[in-house]
C-alpha cells in the first residue's frame, strides 16, 4: 500500500470553540459599544473587537493546520502550536492503543501511542481530538499491529506504569487539575 492519508482532528471541536467564543464575546462587545457610542470612544472598542477577531482567526488557522500525515514510510504530526513530530516506519517500535478513563466519568477514550524502539512515545493521538477510526487507519497504512491492553486504565495508573508515554504536565498530578 502506497497511500498517504491525512488525518484531521474532530470538526466539532472547531465549531464548539467558535460558538463558545461568540457566546462569550458578543454580549461583552454589545454592551461596550452601547456604553461608548454616545461618548465617542467606540473606536477604541472597535479596535479591541478587531484584535479579538484577528486572534480568533489565528486560532482557526492553527486548528485547520493541525493534522497527522501518515504514509507507509512515516508518520508526521503537525501540532496546534506549530510543533512538527515525525517518525519513520522503520523507527517505530510499537503501536499501543490504551483506553483511558475520562476524568470523573465511566466512559473511556482511546489513546494511540506511537513508540520508538526505545519505548519512548514519539506521537500520541488522544481520543478527545482524533477518532478511533483515524487511529486504526494509521495502523493500517503503516501495516503495523496495535497492542491493546485487556482493560481500560486511569491516567494515574498510566502515570505510575508508563510515565514516559505522557506529556510533561500529565506526569505531575497537580498540573492535571489546572
């Protein structure tokens, strides 16, 4: 198989973010315009409003650039903040799909860890952002099996058993509360 696939995060996250941004900023700017239009200082509010729109558009552009490109030869992740991670298929040691319990819920979400030969997680696809079918497509494109534990685990269990698989802030229990 020589097919290259581009995986994108859930679309509903972008829509939810846009709606939340509108719900938070529309009443604030409406009141600000209402209070300043008679005084003549509305251009300042307009400038701040324009700045908020530009920042929101930058977030949308960053989100749209977030993707994972997978081919039979490599996986390349383009992160939201611009970080690019890459691993060639020959350097992949294993693919692990771990079902993690969501915070304070009985539901689980898949997390696909792409490990190098030393066991270090090089790329991670979290179920909050990527679909299970995308994770399975990635493994299929790489022609690699996915190791899956029999039972779901909690983040604290993963923290104690495989801390090297987690992001730095997930290794600190206090930081996950923030």
